[in-house]
C-alpha cells in the first residue's frame, strides 16, 4: 500500500463533551494547529466529529494522537503544547529493531523517591532497556534527547533497589582544561558548574535534603574525569556526561575503572566537541573500537527524539544539514 496516497478519515471522539473537546483543541485551536504542522495534515471538526486530510501514514498518526489526547482529557483538563509535542514524538517514533521481544520493548518504568519516570518515545525506551541490561551503555545524540536525565533516573532507580552502593557523576571539565586549581573554592565548588545538569536531575528525583545527605555520606559522589585515574569502582553506577570532550586516552582510562557489580553509562553529543583542534574525541573513537562487543550497548538519538521546545528539533536538523552540505 502506498503511504503517500492522500486520504480523508472521519474520527468521532466519544462520548461528546464540550469541556474535554476544548481542552483537546487548546486555546485558539493551537493544539490542532501544532498537530497539523508536524504531521502535515489538515484537521476540521464540528463538535466531536473530526475530518483529517493528508497522507495515509500521517492521517493514521493524527487519528491515534487525537484519540489518545481525548482520553488524556479525562484526567487532565489542560492539554499543553509540550504534552502534544511529546505525544507527537511517540507516535512518530520508529519501531524498535534492537529489542528482541514485545515484552522487552514495552516502555520500562524507573522508580525514584519522588515518583516514577517513563521514557518518552521508543528510542528512549530502548536506551533505558539497554542501560538496565548491559554493564556499559553509550547514549549518543543531540542535546535535549534525555540522555543524561534518563541515565540519572536509572542510577537512582538502582540505588533505591539496593542494586548498587553508590552513584558517581563524572564529567570532563574541558572549559577549564581540567586544571581546576585556579578556580575558587574546594573541589566541589570548582566542578559544580560543569555538573549542574546532573545535580538538577538528582534534586528533581530525590529532593534537595536527600541529595545533600547522600553527598555527605559519599553515596553520591561527583568528580572531574581527571580524578578517576587509578581507581577501581565496584558496585557503583557511574555516569560519564559530555563524553565527546574526552580524549582517546581519557576514555580508555575511564572504561577500565569499572569493577565488579558496576554499571557505566556514557553520554555525549558528537556535534558539540570542545577539544583543541586536532584532538580526536574519545567518544567517537570508542564507538568505533567497541562496536559489537558483548555487554556494551549503543543507543543513537536523532532530532526526532528531542523533548525540549519544538524549535530545538528544527535547529538541530538545520545545523546537521549545514554541516553535511545539504542546506
């Protein structure tokens, strides 16, 4: 069947409810306009009777999305543009091809003290499944795809289940050349600005007071990458963020720190390398060298997986096209 064939489909949202329909459409029909723009369809409606016009694939996505959003209005009277954006990503996601079974590909849920966290879209689901299944996992892709946030969520989930004894948050301080002595304050003060995204995620999942206590007891530890040399880390969940700014030797050093009962997640964006000109990224090198090794997984994100403002996705695409000479 040709998915590009233009079709018109009638969608009835039952039971009819004016308040729910208004919530679905949004102020001045902004939610419907957002769906039309993203899926390249036309939507007209009178009451609970919707007409959707576009390609077969797009119309199918739109019908599914309208039905899902209408069901959401039962428990949520405010359907925001952000919620529509996230659901659009989910319905447009490519079916997982790396996960073996339907059960495995079902969105895994991570539990933290402040509530549960579920991946947004199937690529994020694959990422979380890989983290839980492999000792070493790489998450590579543009900013805003949830790589770091989900890694922290997985670490907190494992800590709450007593599957690990501590969490280590590591990041190369490239902007300071990893020569942190000239910065004011103690070690934590020097590197905190570089680890702020990790702290923000921890505070959201555990709360300020709990994170403070865990830091004092060194159950949660933060450190610049240079301070990992010579250590062996057992029963720990280690997150290396911004790994595109590691050198080849630094990446090898980090990967060989991992001890028994430990899990490591390496996240990075290959398009945002801040290393000196001529220095090859350890992330890119590791992706080449370690591909196909049992126990190591790779999840690659694209602009389609961005969960920030819809413009971010288009910005990422524009830069990619410019760098590839297609724009």
